[in-house]
C-alpha cells in the first residue's frame, strides 16, 4: 500500500488528548502492566506525558479526529514517581484495589521496576511508552510515520538512544522496529512470554541510515501534499 498523507495531520500530544488516548492505550496494549490498572491510572500517566518537559508525544489526526498516538519520555522513573507524588491517594486506592483482587501484582510490580531501572541508566536515552493506532488506521503506513516523527523529536531533544519493550511473538511490531533501525539488545521473561528490549542508537551507522531514508521519504511525501 502506498503511503497516503492527504487530510492527515501529525501534531504534538496535548492534555485534551489524554481521555481518548487512555482508552486507546488499554485497547492497543491490553496485557501491558499499567493497562491492568484501568483507564484512570492511564489518564494520570498520559497527563504527565503531555505536560512534563522531559516527555512528549505525537498525535495523528484524520479530518481533525484522533486516530492514534505515540508518547515517550527521557526519564521513565521520573515519569512514574511524579505521577505517584502528584496523585498519591488516587494511586494508593487504584493499587490497593488491584492488590486485594490479585496479590500477584506485587511480584510483577517489582519485576517491572527492575526493568525500568535498567532502561534508565543513562539520561540521554528515551523510552517509548506507548504507540497505538485505532484499528481502522492500522496497516496503512501511518504507524511508521508516527514513529519516524517521534524519533525525529527525540533526536532533536538530544537523545542518543531510543528504547522500547516489545513482544517477541508480535510480527507487526517486530517488523516495524526492524524497519525503523531498532536492534534487539536483551530478552526477558514476563508472564510466560518473552519480551525484547529494542534499542535505536545514533552511534549505529546502519540504524541511522535506515532512519534517515525513512525520514526523507516522509518529508518528500508531505511536501507534495
Ligand atoms: C504497531 C502499530 C502502531 C503499527 O502501525 P501500522 O500503521 O499498523 O503499521 P504500518 O502500516 O506503518 O507498517 C509498518 C511496518 O510494520 C510491519 N507490518 C505492518 N503490518 C504488518 C502485518 N500485517 N504483518 C507483518 N508486518 C506488518 C511492516 O514491516 C511495515 O513496514 P513495511 O510495510 O515497510 O514492510 C499499529 O499496528 C498498532 O497500533 N498496533 C496495536 C498496538 C501496538 O501493538 N502498539 C505497539 C506497542 S510496542
């Protein structure tokens, strides 16, 4: 399929997007650790992503309607600790309720925390928190554009590495990350599935070439609209 950007717009993530994208997050990544806590927690995280100077995102719109988004942060431990600090009692209630119904979440929480620490070992790294399109927009090359635009913003912000955790078995995600120049750095087991830590590094010449070619293509198409 040829990439068609007519009537489509990509803009920065804003607070007005946080309700709709909290629903989209849960729908797009149902087995993500944070998704298990419901859209109230997702909305609090989204607000921090949209308003903090160390995080940002890109929204995709067609005819003015939101079709998907990507959000990223330069510091995921700061992101989550700020959410907890600013909304302590709400978070306590959300976590407490979840723990009462499913105590194994405490074990998962510590596992996720240790992964976060690993991901955050350098300050010039960016972590991709979420990328999701509404189902009707998937498979039309829009995902690739939204990722390229996010990567462009991350590199402009001084990131030297961009990281994400993906499912080993998901062919779309695996293909997409390869096509963007990401490379596998590490594997880990999480809930009987294998997750891969994928890294894009500006110091990898091959990765930078893939990214630059994709960026050139997007810019060329946009300039003809
Ligand atoms: C992941 C997602 C954002 C990708 O966006 P998309 O618009 O569907 O993907 P694109 O059409 O831009 O395709 C990008 C690449 O993905 C791969 N891909 C897309 N659809 C595919 C399919 N059905 N099978 C295999 N690979 C596929 C291809 O490599 C493609 O690049 P290519 O066409 O140059 O080969 C989107 O599918 C989505 O929202 N999925 C659900 C949420 C999710 O999984 N989020 C990611 C969490 S890490």
